[in-house]
C-alpha cells in the first residue's frame, strides 16, 4: 500500500487511523438508487470501496506534506478519548494506530509546523487535541493551527445554540491555547500552499493546493467521500450542509483538475486514496496513483 508520494519538491505521507466499512451506500447517498448501485457494484468492490453488504469502505487519515520549508499536517482525523457515542468505532478510542503511523512516516508531533483543516467535522479535527491530566491540549506543540474563517464562524454559531462536541473538545482548546490562526481564503504559505474554496459539504469547506508555480497536489477533504461520486458528481451525501451547492462544487473541482498532472489526495477514498482525475463520458474517474 502506498503511504508516500513524491511530487515536485514535495513529499506527501499518509497516516491512516482507520480504513473500514462505514456507511451503507444507499443511506449515505440519498439520491443513489438500487439500480445505479447495481451498475457500479463490481468496480466499486474491485476498488475496495464497497463491501459485500453494500457498505462503503472509507479511509480515515491525515496527510503530512513536507515542503522545502515546512511540515504541514492536513486534517487530523478522529482522535482518542473523545465522547462520540453515535459512532462506536470512534467513541472513547484509546488505540495507538495513528501515532504509530506518524512514527512510521518518520514524523514526531513536534515536527509539525502547521495543522490545516479542510473543515471542522468530527473526523477532521480529532487529533488537534489530546487529553492530558483531564484537559484538552494541542497534540502538535509547535504548530500553528489554521482554520478558515467562514468555517470557524459557522461552527462557532452552531456551538452557541447547542454544544458541538468536536468543536468544543478539538477546536476551542486550540484557540484558547493561542495556537490558532483564523484565516481568509487568501491565506497562503510561501509559494507552496493556496486555499481553494469548495463550499457545500460545509459552508466554509476548503481544499488545499500545493506546489510551486502549479498545483502539484490538491487535498480535497470531504468534497467527495467515495469514488462513485467522480462518476456521479451529482450524488451528495446526507451530511452535506448544502447538497445542491456541494454537487456544483464537486463537478467544478473535477473539471478543474481533469486530465492534469495534479495529484488528487482525497480524505476518504479507499487506499491508496490518491489519484489523477480523468474524463470518462460526461463525468470523471480518479485513477489510483
Ligand atoms: Zn470526513
């Protein structure tokens, strides 16, 4: 399994926390019909994206990008010791899979200069913090944590109405520790990282484009969850805050990177999770790297 990619002057590592059957396809994608699933079942199974019970297999992982100047961690996964009663596979986890994956990639928490979140959902912020003497503290002690302003503002408002646990235990403690930078979409890191606004899944969802002078790699977060959505960009998961906008964003994104050399690094596609976007009929495929 590929856990490391080199492109231009970047090295990209994957640190996998879980890769597992997660959502029944017909439940996650409300517009998916049994007929359409039937047409796609065999290639999805071959790609490791669908199990024998038609449950979608998702990978939960962070990407760590080394540029010549910085080490940047993208999306911090699920985390340990967190109250997630609705998700048994995530609830009060205590395993060391994630930290071992970082170690295997030669990365220590103290090496991370930036933690970037494509959005602030539960499986993208978890390792922002760890439990220490009963308190949530930043896991990556030297990092600046970069949150998009519109995403941060949205969840801040939601959290005022009723506590949003991942925001309360994995975002606010970072802000309170004075480690957060709340940024606009013009934020960049040198000439190596740019923000690509990709709203829909959440209001402030963003992708991150890396590479000097061109997009060598793009990290697209939850713009899509399963390779089925490259062939059917109109299928929006039930978690998309604005499913219609998400579908438009998804198609525009796929069109932008179609038939380019850009490595598309997805949050949740089954391993290797990384590929290049190619045109197929009126839609697209992601050809595994
Ligand atoms: Zn996600």
